[in-house]
């Protein structure tokens, strides 16, 4: 296999990896948003880490940070 063929295959794999990675991150963001929204509806708090400090925060306060973009 030539070097050019290897490079082309590596680029194709990188592109597939980047696409999959983007989808995973989008799914995680959506899941986080839903968790905050559903927790806010029922008046729950969530435990978060902010600047290395662990905090318990009412989900309603987190809504603006996870709003759909």
C-alpha cells in the first residue's frame, strides 16, 4: 500500500471520527438540557462543579445556561 493511499484512508477515518464525535457531543448536550429542564419543572436541585467547587444548585438557576442555541 502506498503512502498516499494510507494518508487518504487516515483522512477518511479522521473525518468519520470527527463526525461521530460531534454527534456524541450534541447528544450529551441535549441530554443535559433535558435533565435540567425536567429537574426545574419538579423543583429539584442538581450537583455541579464550578471552578473546581462542588455545588448544589436549583435547576431553575441553570436553565439559562442550557437553553437551546
